[in-house]
C-alpha cells in the first residue's frame, strides 16, 4: 500500500507548473554577485555559483529565452510547425471555428417559443472571421515523443501572448487562413 505522503507528493508533482525560474535553477552555469547585499531571485546557494565563461544571471538568462520564444512565435505565426528538441514532438498554431453561446438571444428565443429548454443559440465570433486559434502539441511517436504518460503534460499560450497574437491576427484577418485546421 502506498503511503499517504508519497501519494500526496506524487499528486503535487503532477500538477506543478514549470516556470522560467524553475528552468533557470536547472542551468549549470548560474552566476550571482556575491558582494551584493540582496538575495538572488530565484534563490540558489553560493555553492552553485559558477565561474564558467557561460555563467549568466537570471536577468541575462531570461532575456535570452525571451528572444528565443519570440523567434519561435514568429515561426508559428506563419502557420509552420516547430519541432522541439530532445524528442518532445512538434507544436503548431491551428485555427478552429469559434462559436459562442448567445445567452441573451437564446433567452429571448425561449420566451418567443422558438427554442426548447436545453437548446442553445450560437453566434459566430466575427473578430477573426468566425475563427479562433490555439496551440496544438503533437505528442505521438511519429513526431518523436519518447516519454510515458504524455497526457499529463500540456503546453499553452500565456494570456498576454495570446492577446498579442489575437491583435496581430485581427489587424489583418487574412493571416488566420495561413494556419491549418485543427
């Protein structure tokens, strides 16, 4: 029988979100000004400070990754697939038909008797000609994924990046048609 603490730890690890700070803590060549009076964020011990030529502070490391992510995003905006390293599969922005439920019109239609209870009146979102986009991660063996329980892992677009992409697609609605269907 599994101990409760092990099961709880497993559950907590299963839902842990990995952030840039977590990834930086895995970087071998961390650097921090030891003479500074502040505590490094994210925190790491003095034993982990490296004198290697590739040693980076968290701010430098984050700036490099931000530029890298912008390059990947520019590649994805054109409708291309991006193959991730280490056999993690590929990612792609895909479009799908975006239809929202129109509650006000649905209530009015129910009062008029045009709809029965349990039916919904849908409307199209006309910002992007009735389409929306999402990030799709192709995790099948065909695309090189080698880990087990691949359904425990997800990728998504942060809200600020999603809003920026939405504005970019909205500025020229023909751009959404470069994306493949989901």
